[in-house]
C-alpha cells in the first residue's frame, strides 16, 4: 500500500519538472524583502571546519539550512516566511558525493554507486549508456535528497597532464558535447537538475583560481565553447557552473559576455548559473554578469550585494532577474515538491548499470592473440593496482561507495586461477606499504599509490613455469587542485619499466603471453613499452565494479567496443599545448606555495589555438602511439554502401556495417569531415558525428544512419564575427578510428553565413598562434 501511494505520488503528485508560470514567479519575487532576495543569490553549505564561516543570515527571514544532507557540497537558503525550502547540490561526475553516514540514522548507510569516470563513459561512444548512467544518478540523487547534481564536467582534455581530465570526456567537443547531452537528459529525466561545468576553458588545475586563460575567439568557439553549446542545445541543463579561471582577462563568473551574451542570448539557455565553490572575487560584478548564484556563499558576498543595492551600484532589477532564473529551476525540484526521499535507492540495480558502463568504456589497445583467456587459465597477476584497484580520481569527483571489486577479485569471481602465492605476497606487500603512507587529512588531498614491487629474475622464471599467462596492472591516480607530472606519472617509473621488461622476458622465453591492464585516469606514455606486451587493455578508472567488468572482457564474455576519446602521443612534447601548459606565474620571483590549493597570479596562452588533440596530429603529420578514436575488437567489421542525402540543411549519411568475424560485437562508427579549402586554414579533418551499432552477431549486418546539419560544418570567422561555410568540396569520411577511413564521399556545398554573433571574449594581447601556413613558409 505504502509503495502504491509513493508510486501515485511520483506519477501524479510531484509533477516531475513542473514549470512555474511567469505570473506566479513575479508575484513571489515582488513579495520578497531585499534581504530575502540576497539570501537567494548567495548559497550556503560546505561545512568543513576551518574552511567555511558560520552564516550571518537572519533567522527571522531565512531558515538556517546548512548540512540538510551531510556531505553534500552545498544548499540554498530556505525561506520559511515565503515557504521556500532549501535545495541540495551534490558532486560529482562519478557518483553522488555525500557522507555515507548520518548521525540521525545510526543504523542506516548512504553509500553511493561509484560509476566509471567521465573519460570511461565517453570511451563507450554510446549516448544511450551515458543516458542510462545519468538516469541512475538521478534516481540515486532523488532518494538521497539531492536536487542538483554538480555534474557532468566537460572541459576539453587539452593536455595529458590535466589533473581533472578523468572527470572530463574528451579532447573533442562533439564527442564531449553529445555524451554530456546524453548524461544530462538521463539525470533530468528523473527530475534532478544537472549542472554542466566548468564554464569555460578550465583545462588545468595549477593556480586555477588566479589563472588567466588567453585564447583566441576562434579556438574558444570551435573547441572550448562548442561542447557546452551542444550540451545546452541538446539537453537544456537546469544549471551551469562557471569556472575559476579568467578568460582573456575577465573571471568566468564575472564575465557578462560569456554568461549572458553567449550562454543566454545566443544559445537560449534557460537555467541558472552558479559559481564554482568560492569562485570569483567581486560578488556585485558576478550579479551583473549573470552569475545568478554564488556558491557556497560567504557573509562578505551577502554584505557586498546589499551594500551595492543600497548605494545604487547594483539595480534591484538585476537581482530580480537572477532570482527568477534560479527559482524557475528550483520549482521543478523534489524539495520544492515536498518529496520525502526514502534513503534507499536501488543500489543493486545500479551495480549492473555501473558494470555495463565500465565494460562499454574499456578499450582494447593491442591484441596479438592473447585475449580473451579461457576461464581456467592460470594467471600470474602482477601490480599493486591489481589488488588496490583504483575506482576513480580524487577531489570533488571522489565517491563514497560501499565496496570496490579489485581486478584480483574480479578475475577470481570469473573462474580464473590466480597464482595464490603471488596474490598473497601482493596483499601483504600492499598492506605493509600502505600502512607507511599517512592517511589523507581531507578528501581532496591526492591519493598516494604504493610503489611497484620488483621481482627477481629467478622468481619470474618460476612464475612463468607455473602459470599460463602474465597479467600486470599499471595504475595512476590524479585529482582536483593538482596537475600531473611528466616524470614517474605520464612517463612510467624506472621500476615499472624494469618490471615490464623482466616479465616480458620471463614469460616470452616460455612462449607464454603477457597482458597489461591500464587502470588510469588520464593518458600515459605507451610507445616505449608496448612492444614488450601481447595485449593492452585500457580500462580507465572503471568505478566500483572494476574487477568484474574487466573480467567480463578478459574472459570474452563481452567483446570490447570502447574507442579512445583522446590521443595517446609518443612523447609528451608531441602534444601541441605542452609548450604552454599549465601556464606561467606572472611574477616568477614569488616562491611557489607549498599548498596545491594556494594560487599565484598566472597566465596560460593557448598558442596551439585550434590544434587540440587529433586536430594537431592530423594537420601536422605527427605520429601518435594510439590515435583518437582507436580501439580493437575480438571480431572484425566490414563497411559498405555509403550514401549521402541532403534535405535542406540536413545531411543523412547511410552505410552498412557487417560483423565479419566469429564472435558477436559492437562497432563505433565515426564521421569525420574534411572541409573545403577556403581562405582560412582549418584542421585536416574534424569529427562531426558518430554512432554505435547494436550488438551484432557473427555475420549480422546493420544499416547505419548519421544525421548532421551543414551548419555544423562551418568555421568561426573572427573578422566578421560569424560562423561561415566555405564553398567547395567537402569530404565525408566514415571511419573506424581517426586514422582508419573506411568509406568516403565528396559533396559540393555552397558558401553560407550560418549565423552572425557579436565580437565577444576577445583576447587583449597578441597570441602567437600555431599555424600550418607559417610552418610551410
Ligand atoms: C570543484 C567543483 C565542485 C565544487 C563543489 C570545486 O572545488 O571545482 O567541480 O563541484 O568544488 O564540491
């Protein structure tokens, strides 16, 4: 009976995503006092001792709401007089970040599902998977009392050393934008608001709150803004989080051109904008720019806004505008619809979703007949992260999950026979070494991994005698506040390289295979050591079901179908942005602070301009270790019969894809377009669309259709401030990866001005932009 009532309530009572009328909204705003208004644009929460101050909000008009849900990143203020409850904001991209325990419920836990990291989700190239994961987030949020998810994060993975790349999707804005839209649509289908972040060009962590990102309007439009534009237009997120950095001199949260002129006026965004936590410096400028909500809010900000209204520096109409943006979304939330969360989301069902998503994001990088393994294979399992497998990265993207299936446990669960002595020696080694590492004082400190253990040649020879195959897991972690290092992080440590070589020699001398599993959150060097292995399985940081998902691929129960959302370069210097990443401190005489959270005024000039990721590798003929879009399968696919039809501005690309191997599998089909030459230089080709087949049985064929608009084929012209299409021949390339074209067709298109914008976000300094033309001269 209780369930029936709840079900009726959900179906009829809550009016999922109910819209408030403008009339009603205007009436509410008219009734608010000035002080009440201020406590709607300034939030609260993040109750970390020594971090946040006690609120000065007056109890008479505003209910104190801190910690409505323990461990959530923040809340809004409730307004008891007006009957407005507090809404709750919680991180993050890999799972709902809340405290797993609550004082008032000593016998209950509130663990959240640790889903695979963003990069793993985008490696699926499967928008349906992103949507399914998003919907699971939504249901979990609802039953844990969270109204807004502070996710997804879709900054461009501009350089492998970006500390938060694991939270982000891709080096390409079309892949990132479309996966984001899928995820947001999933979250919001369950009545929870998604927050796309960090808007915009927050691509490095070093000095992030004092960093001025200097970037051309064209690179902004075509690369850094593009994914957000796709996400806004295809999923209309309830909110957007502005980033910490400045963009061409103006902080993102104080940037009217970004937050109002582009986001609202051009893209028709209907939600509200919140700051990143403690982001920006001038609350009044933030209000004017259209940064509607300041999170998690400080007493100083409330005082400054009140003062500015009183002295006429800030118009009440601006405050009202921002409040309406906010309340319009709040009225759709469960909190505003008096829903009582049951505290019991279906975590069992979400285990399966997490496992399937992790599987779908695994990329097979190399396979010389080594995988799959039959399930009674005897495995010598090496590597500390085979035992201490990494679920995800650190910082606000971390999740309090109930458990973690290690790779060792996953392989055992699947029936593999692990060398028992080796497993137990690793267990002991990891326990002893872990005990020497001081525990983290606060969640956003970086995790420290146990150093890899070396084994003598005799021991390796004995292990090769007693086992059928060697598997070594290589792990990496990173997180918020800190970018990664080249040495011993992007590049392997000397011990890791030695271990790889020694295992290879020992096992290969007995004609036995050697497989490497990568349990990493970002790109690493692979060129120098890949020759020592027979197979490489890139599993990223796959969430709590890691071991089970990996075992499903290792055993061949599921055929891998992930593809790289990012290029793996030969060396770090082969990445164009390595010349300027992560920027320079403006005054080099100031000593570097010891604390990664402290920031010094600095500047990062994006000289590589539009040549990010494969756009650079392709255009400048630079060889990679594994190209963008790459990924193998246990079967093979044949492509045929490409046909393009045009209906007004829409193009339909149709072709056939057939599974011509022996086992069932899925294939990602990538559409790249090489633009007509025109007068302005362009990347060699760009991803414009993609799709994934169904699970095709051996011999099965599927007809594929990818729809794009010719308006997506233009470039941004900074002279006329418009999106333009050059006339001439466009080459449509249906590919299996960015370096493996399968079918091509040419189509002549006419010249067109797609849309005209204003001159916005212009750099104030000259940028020495990378150019193909300059290279030729
Ligand atoms: C991060 C955001 C996060 C917020 C709240 C900030 O430090 O940059 O991504 O949502 O904290 O935890």
